[in-house]
């Protein structure tokens, strides 16, 4: 027996954090960060104390989505103090990089170190729930994070396109391997309703995520339409869920109620 392989990594609990929920996707660009931000806001709307950790170090979106920039201050014991907007504590590599237009060429050891710092060097304050916006896919970073952190569950975001669903299966297999419970699947960009004629177009296919949930025996958490308002409000740093009584706000609220 190879002893190294039988030794399980220790799962760390984050101080001042009651629950950790990952928002993950097989592919990039399916709307994972947008879902993470709106879910966090919807959970905050139900009076939970929420934080968002942007673990997507290659393409951090949380600063823009929360209309935050600048450098985080340090606590007395040298931890990073979360940046706060809309009552939500956030931390992102985006705050720590020299400039938005200056991409860092990440090397293996740097990625490891940056991820460790985001995971363990943040002074969260009294969180009921921490949402982690994961990097897309099933690489080293995702695997390590799922192994070293005590995680309460993962939400997986996908479109209904076959190409995206293929990678969802891989993501699920990874989480099952490291004993992370899967809360459910969210379909994003499900349908586009033409504002002129009300025609409904299922750009990425219809019911693909729902059928995949059925096949895999995983809960289907809901569908979010492809909607100009979601796109625009993200660019403005004012996610739609902030308007909690709107149609979209209610939709994110119903998904959030299955997550907490
Ligand atoms: P990921 O985190 O999976 O890479 P993002 O959340 O950054 O994806 O979303 C990719 C792009 O799609 C962004 O420009 C975002 O504003 C847009 N987007 C995401 N979800 C929707 C939606 N439901 N309707 C319209 N645009 C969306």
C-alpha cells in the first residue's frame, strides 16, 4: 500500500464562517460569477450575513459585480479585511493585483500561494454563509480547494448546451470523489424572450440541465433566462437581485432558498 495515497488531507474550517457553499461550473462563460453574486445578494435579502470569496484568480469578476475596487486593509494580526458593498463581505485577487489591464503570468507555485492566501488569510466577520466563486473546470486549484476546506455543498451552473453539460458531469465526479455534497444544478441563459415580439428562443437548447439533473439524481434548482438586464446591471456593478421584489430578484430568491 502506498501510504501517501491513503492519507487524507485535513479539512480546515474557516474561522467566523458557519457554512461554505461553492458555486462552480464545468466551462467558463456560462454565468457562474453572475449567479454567485446574485445568489449572495438574494441570501443577504433573507437576512443572512453573507460573504463572497472570488477564487477565480485568472478572471476575477466579483470586484466589478459588486462595484468595488482598491486595496483591502489589513487587520491588526495581518489578515486581509474584506471589502464590503450591499452589506456583503467580499475578497478577490482582483483587489490584490497591480492593475486591471495588467494580467499576471501565473506560475504553478504562485497559483498555489495566492489560493492559500485567499482561503486562509481573510478576516471574515461573523458569516452565516460564504459563497465561493470557483475557477471554471476541474483543475488542480478546484481539487485542492475541495480537499482542504470543509465545504457544506456545491452549486453547479451550466447552460443546456451539450458541450457545457459534458463538463458538468466531470465536475460532479470530482466533487463526489472528495466528498463535497452537491446541492444542485442551476440552468443559466435558458431562454431569450424577444422584447419586440415576445418570441421565446432557447439559444443553448431546452431542458438540457433539467434532464441531466434527472439522469444524475441531483436536484434541479431553477432556470435563469438570458436577459439584457442581467448583463447590463452586472456591468454597472448593481446585480439584479438587489431589486428583490422584481421578477428576476424573486427568481434568484427562490434558488437561494434551496441553497441556505
Ligand atoms: P463565468 O463566471 O461562468 O465565466 P460570467 O458570470 O462572468 O460567467 O458571465 C459571462 C458573461 O455573460 C458576462 O458578460 C455576464 O454579464 C453575462 N451573463 C451571465 N448570465 C447572464 C444572463 N442570465 N443573461 C444575460 N447575460 C448573462
